[in-house]
């Protein structure tokens, strides 16, 4: 029998946890589900889908996984059970991985009843149903982009979420008595969507994770729903450039403001503040305003203001004359300094 690396099939390491294996299986099962493909691609998807289910049938079961790790493709030899000829089954029944149970053989419950008795089969069925009833819904992870104002002051948002619920046809077992569950395609879950309204509290920082209890995937039966985890992102802003929890913006000064200094009202995410521009401020200089940025895990970020000098394109004759006098004054001063150095 050709060796098939089930770990490679699911794209996981040999040290992968049960949760990682389950997540990898669900992702691949949805990707290669035959109903999502057409023509030759559908045929290829069917083959890959069978292989994926076969791999998960082994690696998703701790006992079978241990046998596979030890025996490779001969792991099935431990699952061969001879029937009692007195019960009319004179052959050996071998479980065939993802192929399920042949409809011409005994049904699932009959098979175990023949081996261990009706009480055992009933107990297994009860325990399986009990586990499903106590199975909490899956947690849902999503990103939400907030405007700066929403981040600072809070908001109420309407979200459209993809959800996953336990398949009602196979009750999450992925297989029916006649093989792979056709309702869920062998994933054990049904996908859907829902719309929820959530209140975003004020003061969240970029990158924060907000947990909303009970807004995740639906639980089975009376089991609680999973939780919704929202990863907070900040939407681009037309005025402020966002760098983590720091904010940067430009401030344009007239030449006389840069030369002589000035006090200017500057907008910040928290409202306007008065900024004192020192005399001799030059273009490209960055001024820091503490604690006027966005919230961070501890404290508040800063606002950085980059100075730009605006050179007027049109000047009156009086303004031109003033600039000429400035130039003449600077030229005379330079000549005087050079004369003094020469002497």
C-alpha cells in the first residue's frame, strides 16, 4: 500500500494539536468541496476532498493517530474485527476510512451491537449525543475598522458575520450510517451568517482585542454560543497620519510666522490646542504635543506636527518692497561681517 503522509495532506506539523488539525481540516474541506467547482476542477476537487477526509479521519482520532504514527498505512490492521459466525456474519469487517460504511454491510449501530451488545451501542450513542449537547459554539474572530472619533468616543456598529453551527444531519460526527454526510460535506458544521449590533466602548487602542460574549458560533442544543473577538483597527484619516498610537499632521506657516514666532490654534484628535511657534522655526521641523494622540495600552500617544513654510506666489508692491529691504539689510550685514574678518 502506497504511504500517504496525512500530516502533509492537511498541511500541519506532526506535533500539531487536535485544535490545529481540526482547523486545518475545516479550511481545506471548504476549499476543496466538490460543489464549489465545475468540470475537470470538480473531479480533482473530489479526489482531494476524499484524501482530506481520509487524513482527518485518522489524525482527528487520538487512537488512530497513535497507530498511524507507529504503523503508517498499516494502522487499519488494528481495526479489523471478526464477527461471531453464529450471528450470521462469517467474514471480517474492516473500517474503510473516509469511505464510510458500505450500505450492503451492517448499519453502524448493528455493527457495534453485534460486537458488544445493545447496551454498549446505546451507551455510545448516548455519550455522543451528550458530548454534542455540551459542545460550546465556536469563537469567531473578526477585524473592525474604526474612525479616530469612534475610537476615542465609542460607537455602535452593525456587523455582518460568517458563523458556523453543528450540522443537524450528522450532529457534528461528519459521517452518517451510509457514509460521508452529504448535508455538510463531511465538515461536521454548517456555515451561515448573521447580523449583530455591538457597542464599542470609548478609549480602545489600535490593535486591542474586544471580547463580546455569546456573539460567536451557535452552540449545540442548550450549549452556550461562542464568543466574538474583534481586533481593533483604525481607519485612515484625511488630516492625521496614524503611526501606532501616535498621530502626525502638517502645519503650514507664513514666512513671518516662522521668523518671528506665533501662537496658533491647532486641531488634535482631542480638540483644538494653542501651539506656540518659536522664532526661527524652519521648514521640516517636527514639534511634539504630548498626550494628544490615540489611546495605547498604557496611556495616550503623542501628536507630531511637521512644519511647512508657505512662500506666497503673489505679492503686492509694498510686500515686495519689504522683502527688498530685508535682502538689502542682509547683504549689508554680510559685507560688514566680511570686512571685520578681513581686518
